[in-house]
């Protein structure tokens, strides 16, 4: 969460961060911490029978609650980003004309590097 907060220094609130929790009662300390960093906190809109949230449901929920966004994304909490994230996304949007083709899906992959 602190990594995402550091991106605010460069981009202000262009990055709107959401924390989805599976059980609000169990995650209240984490939710309070996230709200203190300016995050919006929601209960996951739908869970599988094993309690795992559905990614598509979270995307749909986010797009309904955060309108006028160019990008919607999902990231595991252990992934760190540099301030170049937003520059990269806008660069991609210049190459792939999102307004002509409509919403699309961009997927990335990370690789663990042994040091």
C-alpha cells in the first residue's frame, strides 16, 4: 500500500486505489490503514464457494464506482511499481487508440530474478 501511496507524489490522485476485502470484520485494521492512505475500501462484490473474490466482478464494480477513468487495473499486493507506471500506461494508450477500439485488456507478467 505504501508503494502505491508513493505514486501520489508524482501523479496526485490520478491513481485511484481500491482495496477489496473478503470479510470486512476480519480486515478492519487493514481497511482502516488503507483509508488513512486515501484508498477506497469495498467489500468484494462476489466470492467463490471457497471465499476467493472474482476478478471480473471487482473490475465491473470499480468501473461503476470510479467513472471517467482511462485505465482500470488489478495488482497483487506484493508487486511494486515505480513512478513510470502511469507514463507507461499513457504511452501504451497513444500507440493503441483506446477510443477507437473501445475497452480492451492489457495483461503483463512479472518474472522473479534471483540475485
